[in-house]
């Protein structure tokens, strides 16, 4: 059995708008990949770069429904391996969207467990930032982490 987690939340905009905020690199860079941006749209079978240096493999994109990604674990986890991120977008009767992000495939060792906690925090923060950005045009991430205040990506040691 592997370690994994799931975070979710409601965003008060139609599913097409919320989905586009993830697949569109300009929008994603406006609230999540703020340092270094996102290199390209999420398209099935491609690899994009987030934050200027993190390769993200795009396994599946089902418009307005689901995105499946893979990426390497934290560099401190040896040997490196990939985890699987699944994002689901559910249209709600009130016109909003319920977003669920799950990351799985973490090994059951202390370094992997710590890295998974860090990523769980990151995905939770991504959902909050996406809500503020899509609903109100506000970038909550800018200046959020001490490291980003000086132009560096956050790590578990520099948040």
C-alpha cells in the first residue's frame, strides 16, 4: 500500500472556467506557478514545466472533467520516483465547481511521508489560491512564502 491524500473545495464559477484556470499556463501562472510560470498548456501526452524547472508529465486531460499528471518526488527522497496527481472537476447545480485533487504513489518511508505532507499543504494552498484568483482576480500566493518574497521557490525548509 502507498501513501496518498485528497483535498477538495468549491469554486464559485462554472466548470469550464475553473478547468481552464488549470490547463491554461497564463492563468495557472497567475495564482500557482507564480515563479517561473507554466511552460505550456496541459495536453495529454506532453511534458510541461512548472516553476521554470519542475517537469510535469500530462497523462490525461478530459476537458472540463479530469486531469491526470505525474511528477518526481521531492529531491530529498532517494531514489527518486513519480507520484500520480488526479484532479477532478464536478459541475454543481448552483453553477459552481467542486474540485478534488488527489496525489498517490508515495512510498511508506519517513522521507516520502514528509514529502507527501508538504505536497498536501501545497495542493490545499493551490485550491485556495485558485478560488481567490478565479472568483476575484486576486493572487494570494504572491509573497505568501518567505522564500518567494526573495524570488526563490518554497521548500520544506524555507516556507
